[in-house]
């Protein structure tokens, strides 16, 4: 059966089919009124055209305050296809991706970005569907001095930019992890975080390669704010987002790899809901394109054996604590999205809605402790049970 034509983006459909007035109103309802487009110099737009990638830039402002100056930071997210066939040698595949990442990072830096985040396992194909150990485990590298990390350290120093580099990590004991390394704008590795929740959903049966993180929910204090990384499947777990908030995050990035037949209906709302619930900014990053592997594999769902996950639909975006969000990048093209955000908005929204004040963490701590220690026993109240444990 022929592969269906992929829609570039919902946003493009709206632009093509609505009058300017209708489009402005629909955009206000769908995305909120808290963001506006940033004008970029023509020379930067030319970079995108020459490099065949989308470049979008937005600003999310906060209200002026008497006691605090604006606290503006420019963040960038990158989505990209793999650049070489999955049959090529591992080193050639990685080098081709890094060359592309260098060009996309250059464009983000020219836009004045202070922090940039790449997609999950950015320096390799997302081969975990295959359940084959070779050659895919050969992409795993040190989080301190692996080839992808050294590449990012050089970029960070060159552009004075903090880089969040999600990789497949191999630690000193030959244990493999799904990791994001934080490289400061001076080129120093600040630390790392690991994927807290591992999917076991169809082709996304990743525990063949790595297990859950043992690092908790670290927040990295950088020159440009307190940053955390919630890797991929962790976005489905509200308490995961909450833990980063409780540790003081200003911005939480969600580098991901997910396909259109599985998660697309919930993609536009999960990171956005997390931004609202936790009064911080979020950035959702998804890879793009269809990756085909040499050998067929099955999904355990009755489908015939196949050689690809499906279509990684991109659509990366940034969301704000007031519920507004940027438009998404393309579903089909490489892209860089830059957002100038004012971190003062986090406290302004906390003051307005009072979510921190009304959180009742003590009440939820009680039920979480009880359920986790008592194998899921519940309290159900009805006419026959009258509050007894079940």
C-alpha cells in the first residue's frame, strides 16, 4: 500500500483556507493571545532557505513590573531528519547528523538564542523499534567526552549558547541509558539527566536497550535560567512534570521521538497543559521524517512485519504558563523554532491563579505514600463499603 501524503502542518491549512480576519481569530482561540512573531533579519531567513529548513521565531511577553526588570531569554528547539541511510556505517551516520545540526545551530545562534535543545537521541536513528543490539548500541557514547558531546562543547563555546544534547549514553560500567547532557555556554558539561519513564507500547519497547533513570529530577542553574529536561515518554506522567517544578525549574524541555499513528492527538496539549499546571515554560521537540531500517520487525499488535516506525511528525512548539503557545514547526521538514520568553511571566501566573498556594501537596503526599506502600489499595465510599479499604 502506498504511503499517504503527509500534511505539512495544521497551521498552514488554516493560513491557506481562512481570511486574514478569520485566521487571526482562530489563532487567538487555538494558541492564545500571548505570543507574537519576531521579525528576523533577511540574512537569517536566507540561511533557512539555502539550508532547506523552516525557521520560525516568536516572542512571549510578561507584563511590565515596578520591582523587576524584564527577564528575557531566547530559547531554540531543533527538529531534523536523519541524514544518511541506516545501512551506512555508524560513524558516517553520526557525522552526517552532526553536520546538519551544526548548520541548524548556527541559524539559531544568529537569531540570538541563549539555550538550544535537540531531539531525543539526536545523533542517531531512533532504532529502538528493531530490538537489535547491533549496530545500534554502537551509537552509545560517554556523557562526558563522547563524540557528540565534544561536538556540542565546541558549538557551545563558539556561539555562547547552552546546549541540551539528548544521546544514547554508555556509562563506565557498560550500562546504556537514554540521557540528556547539559553543556554550558562556556563548553563545560554541567551534568546530565536520564529518561524517567520507559515506554512499552508497540514499537516503543525501549527497555530492550535501557531502563528507568536513577538520577531523579535535576534542575540545572544556568546563566539563562533554571532548566530541566523531561525526556519523551515522561510527558505522559503529570507527576514527572510536577517534580521538576518543585525543584525550581523555569523552563522544561521535552525532547521526543513519536509517530503520527500513536500520539499526535495528544502532542499539542501535553506540554502545554504541563506549562499551565506548573507555572513554567515548556518546549516540546519531536524528530521529523520516516526512518527505514534494514531488517523487518513486528510490533506485537497484529500488524505485518515492517521496516519503519511510521512518520515522526515534528510539530515542535513552545508553551507558556498562561496557556498560550507558539505555532508548531512543520510535520515534514527540518526546522528551528526560536522563542524569546520573559521568565517573569512564571511568577505573574502563580500570583494570578494561585496554583502553588492551593496545591495541597500534603494531601496528595498522603495518598501517594499509602498507595505506593499498600500495593494500590484504594479508599472507596459507597452505601455498602462505607469507606473501607479495597
